[in-house]
């Protein structure tokens, strides 16, 4: 494990991000329903006949399967607003001298993932760029939804139940098992566990998220990417300007992943977690949300509540507060890159 003391890797802290947004955002069109802001990962534009949802995301903290991850991660961010992703643009930055056969393999991987999700590419840019040690891929994804289907992250309401869909930390465990297999082996993790973690988990939440929105079962959703389940919960609280209170023991974690990550000293709740989402749900629809998640093959459980109060996440365990966060944590996986 490598970590550079004092150097931040990952998303900017919100104190710095807010300053950047204030400098960049100078024009405001009335058709923009959701623009840049704490916790809101997607832009929403009112086109009259449909609500256009857009999102862009890079893959920077993985080396294997980055093409597939790039498509899935960007698509998830569109889907949790209630829109099915349909179009994408692709940015591929390659280190000088990166072998052409590997570029072609990367393109094939991207094409397969996009086909599985029904996404058409409408443009992009590819180049060999100086100063890179590994490829970086960014995907701009977009989709349309009906006005009633849109679910902004900032729409969590006091009294909502917070429901988790999918396991925490699966994506991070997968990346570590693929990119840092030797390190996990040195920690004594059995070969069969490494093989289990190295199989690609179910990382897309597109179908379940769109169904939850179209059925009108949720007030707010957020996918759990950088910062993991804890990061997603903080972002939901910030976007909604509410207090979110959760029971740490209720958060769903794959037992095999939890054991392996524990040997590395990694908190699975703060580890990148594509394939999981959180939703703020009216109490009367909780059972239907869990039933729909089960229909799609995802575990789901209530883990907390939304309350009036300052924008923050309160994490409890055994009835006592163990953590209080006002901005997302640094993702645990960032400690392995440096």
C-alpha cells in the first residue's frame, strides 16, 4: 500500500469545489433544472418534450477493465435521476507508446459494455497525451426521462427512510483484487477469495434505478461511487440540505469482501461502490422498494432516516454516534495509488 502524506487524491473537498463552481458558473438559463452543486452529479435540462439528463465521469483509480467501468459508472449517474442512458461521448487519453493492440482491446471492451446498456456513441476524442503513466477514460452520458420520472438527489424529505440497494465496497474489492492481487495475497487472503473478488460484480444499477423512478417509489437516489456508501450518504445530505442518520451495522456488505478488506485495513463503507445505490423513500413504499430490488436480483435494506437539520451525515452504532461528516471522505482506494 502506498500513500503520500498530505497529498489529496480523488474528488476535491467541497470547500474547494464550491469555490471553483462559483468561478465557473456565470450564465444561468431558465431551462436548466439542476446544475453544478454539492451532491448533484447530473445536469438536468428541460427540453419541453423530455428532461435531458447528462453526466461526465473519468476512471482514474483503476488500471484493469477501465473501459467497462467508465461506461457503467457514467450510466449509473444518469439512471439514478430516473433517465435511461442512451447516448455517450468518449474521451481516451493514452500514455505515449501505449501498445496499439491494447488500445483495440480497450475499444472492444467499451463497445461490449455500451451494447449491453443500449448506449450509442455520438462522438469523442482519443489521443496520446504526455505525462500519463496509464490510460485515462472519461465518458459523457445522456438520457431523457418524462418530467414526472425525474428524481434529483436533492429531493430527500424529512421522514424518508434511507434504503440501500446492492452491497457496499464490491467495486473497490474488485479493483483491488485485479490491480493489487499481490498485495492481498501477501496479507494471507486465500486464493479462492481472490478469485471470487476478481470476478466482475454486478456494477450497473441502471435497470433497478430507472424502475424505481418510473414506479414513483423514491424521492431521491444516489449511486455509491467515490467515497462509497458513506460518501453517497453525505452527498445526499448536502444536496438535500438535510441531516441523514444511519445505523452502521445495517449497511449491507458482502461478507467475503468485508473479511478481505479488513485484512488490508480498508473500510468497505468508504470504498468505491458502483453496483450499489441509496434512496430516500417515503415510509409507505419501503417494502415495495425492497421487493423491486429483489426482483432485479439486488439485496436491499433500510439503513437510516432523513431528518430536518443541518446538512450532514450522522453515523450511529449500538445507539451512539461514531462519526459525523459534513463532506464526503476520501475514498479508501486512493491510498493504493501514489
